[in-house]
């Protein structure tokens, strides 16, 4: 009997190793050249990257089992009761808005920017699953229209903030790589893209406090975020995570990726602000993990710290990764923004929004509007 159990355990172990090794969705480990760069970083110690502020994964007073019970129990209004009616995207219309700044939010953290004719896409995820496999994992909300990444226009830059599945999606990367001029990714993440067939000549690996001239009109600066990384059970923080500052002569934009609240927002605002537009996470928070995701009120404060003019909340509207109702993030943010005199823009998913001083958006997610909008 013991022999049979041992054989079963060994067989299971071999199958797990093969699954992890053969499934390309897990990506690859950094190559020798990247490892050398990582080891030179002051933020890389003992084989891992570290936040500059102490950042525990969970609050010390919260038990894993209480969190698990919460997910098993579920959340009232945790997902939309019917498909979210989104606006079908038109590349032609988007490309026409090239004189200033236009944005399209595709849900969660996927945003396309048209900055004076430069097309930038952040953390593109167009799959139904935020998972390495299709048969399990987080499923996106139902939309009235599914966006086809292959119908997107030619893209100058894709910015990846970190390698979690809800920000870096193998299927999407493979579908758009032929139309992307450059991918900017944190240290260690390039190996994932190489495994998925992206031309290494297109990929630039960035580090905190790095500055990159894309061309004579567009500049990127890389700043810290308070988060973590990893695509496997055993590779947490083996790659870097970051935020991006996008700058032209006329526009300065902050893309925050995922980040808990911290002193880095004020430091970034003092060094690079003011920002014409901030794209900040607002969703998937919980008191159990208060250091790696912001509460909506902290999102508002981060915008103030950054010296931002307009705030577009992201990281909500597509995936349920926490225990709050799906509309709670934006409702709480709106309340905080009103108290702090912050202008928040909330475009419908897929809507082309031209950014100017008079820009206005609907509160489309509210019940009195949502049913009518369906």
C-alpha cells in the first residue's frame, strides 16, 4: 500500500513539473544577461526584488482561512447581473483624434492612449480568463461586445507594469505582437515575451528610476510601485514591477499599474508633476491586503500626491479578484473625489474619450443608468 502511494505521489510530482515546464503561459525565467542586470540593482537581494517600503502580503491580524471563507461565501453584487453594455471600438475613429490626447478604457488596466499621434497600450488583457489555463481561474465579466485585439490599430508602445495574469496575457500578446513597434517591460519580464514569440529586438527591459527616450518627442520615466510579481507558485518577486510616466512637450501622464498607497506617489509628484492625466488602480482591494492594493480613498489621495489634473480609475469593471461589490470601487472614489475637489473621468468601456478641460463622463454603472444603458 505504501509503495502504491509513493508511486502515485512521484507520478503526480512528475506531472506537475511537466505542466509547469511545458505550459508556455507560465513564461520563462530571466536569461543570463538580464540576471546580471538584476543582480546589480539595489532593489534585488537574495534572488528577489523588494519594495522600498515594508510591504507585507497580508495584514498581520488577518488569517488566511477567513479570507478563504469570504471567497467561498461570495459577495452580493460581486459581478454584474447581466452583460455590461460596452461601446464597440473603431480604430479609424480613434486614429483621427491625434491632435491632443484621447483614451479608450477596455476594462481593468487595459487602456489605449493616442498622444499626439503616438499609440500606447497599457497591460493588454483581452482574454476571458486571468489564468494560465482555460478550465479554471478568474473569469471576466460578460460584455455585450467582446473586443478583438487583432482589430486594434498599429501600436507604438505596449507598457507592461508587471507579470500577473490580469496584466500580462499570453494570448493577447501573441495576437498583437506583429503590430507593436516596442514593448517596455520591467526587469525579468522579457523572457516571458520571448517564449511567446515576440521579437527580442522589440523588447526593452526597464528598471526603477530609469529614463528612456522613445524618440525625439516621446519620453518614458520609470518609477516605483508598491506591489509584487510572479506567475508560478515559486517565483514571487523574481521579476520587477513598476509604474510609468509618459511625457511629450504638451502632455504628462502617469500610469500606475498595481500599487498599494505609499510615499512614492508624493515623491513622484514632486519630481515629475503636474500630470495632465493619472491612471490609478481602484479595485480589488481588501483590508486583508492593504499594502499591495489601494482603497478608493487612497486612490484619490495618490492623485493629489501626484499633482494630477484628471483621474481615470482603472483595475475595476472586468475581473472580480476581491470581495467587494463590482461597482463599489468607483462609488467610493466618487465620494472621496467630491470631498477632495478631484475631477474623475469614467468613460464607458470601449468609449473614445477626447481629453480636454471640458471633458465630462456619465456615471453609467449606476442602477438607474445601467438598466437603461443595457
